[in-house]
């Protein structure tokens, strides 16, 4: 099985697919600070994200969560929560949105279908994977909406699955307003998402 660890050096393990069952055993032994995912049988273990990442995540949860709660179409959820596509594809998105119908089908251990929306907040250690391996996985598994957010460059990209492929439908930067088609009536002022000037990420 192949193992990749981000924010530190990586080292390969014996070849062969890493499965969800392996992941459960590994988590029992690892420090809880690690976020572990499997993509095509390859294990990735990431250290906790930084301040900018967590600030954006919390602000997005507030904006999207308040809108969803007011209109009651579903629920916003956030990491750590497994999305189990198969025994060799288990990921932990930063944020995800499930409709009420999806929520009713979801077991306690995690989501076992394509969420309606997946949001990944880019970190230096994970952004390549979010834009390549994970994006391809979400596309293949039928995720309808995929957003990428860059806390440092201060932009948000929204992709929509059309004809089995992700198509970029919006790229919003700086303090512009984001009006997601998925949530009619919602306006997100991007300037509210970014860590205030003068704050420091150690």
C-alpha cells in the first residue's frame, strides 16, 4: 500500500490497495490530529490546517449554514466526516452539503454517496491533491457541485458537473459577491471570508 503524508516527508509502505478497513485500524493508533484519506487505495495523512484555512471554513459554515437552516433544504456539515465512495476511496472534505433526502439515507459512520456540494479549502500541503486527485474522484463519483477556496490568494472557484465533467461556472475574487446557483437568494460577500489584515498565521 502507498502512504503519503503531507506537511512532512512521505514514505512508501508495502504495495497494495489501502482499504477503509485498514483506515479504521490505523485511526485507532494514530494521534487524532491527523486527517487520513484514501484515494484509489493510496493513503494520505495530513496534519491540521492553519489559521487562514480554519477561518475560511468557519465563515463559510456560518454563511451557508444560516441560509440552509432558514430555507430548510438540507444541512451543511464539516470535517472531520468521512465520505465513503468505496473501500479504497474515502475522503474527508472540509465542508459538504446534503439535501434532506440524502441526510435521511446517511448512516452514522459517514456519507456513502456523492454529496450535493463539496468544498475544499486549499492549503500549501493539500492544494495539488484538491485540484487533481480529489477533483477527479469527485467528478467520477458524480458530485454535482465542487468549490475550491484559496485563503491566501483570496478567490473562490465554483465547478458544476455537466455531461459527466466539471465545468468552471464562477471565479470570484477579493471582496466581490458570490451568488451560488445552488442556493438561490444567497449572497456571500467574499471579503467576509478572509482572515482580517494584521492577523498572523504561525
